[in-house]
């Protein structure tokens, strides 16, 4: 086993089992909508988010399912994640569209 591969906690195992019962859903995703007022320095925001990703191992865990009976967590190496900008200025019901975007799968 790799030094960067770990067993699931009981809570993670429950999430994994829920995903087995309800595949292709966002039932276990946590989403949020953040509203900024005023001017935003996108470079600074992108650097701050990447700093958080680089320093927080939990964000970079991936679930491995293979020949073993038990799923495992693998800690991926940090790579720079460019900020994806979505302009909602001309979209009606902005909160609904933002939450829809948040419920889709994103790979880090």
C-alpha cells in the first residue's frame, strides 16, 4: 500500500455506501454560494484558493476502488488549480444557477 493511501473513517464509509445506493447524484456534496460586493482582485482570490488547496490535505483526497474489498483514500499531489470564472450578470435567478453549478462534480 502506498504511504499516501489511507483507510476510510466510519463517516467516510457511510458516505461511500450512500453513493453506492444512489450513484450519479450530489447527495453527499456540500455546496455554497458566495456573493462578493465591490471589486474583486481575481489574481488574489485565485492565489488564496490555491494556497488553501495546497495546505489542506482533505481537499485533495480521492476515493480509490480497486481489486481490494475495501475502498481507500489516496492523497493526490498538489497541482495549481486555475480559477474558473462564470459571469452570472445576465442570468435570471442567479442563486439557482449558481447552486446548480455547485452540485456538479469538480475534480481537483
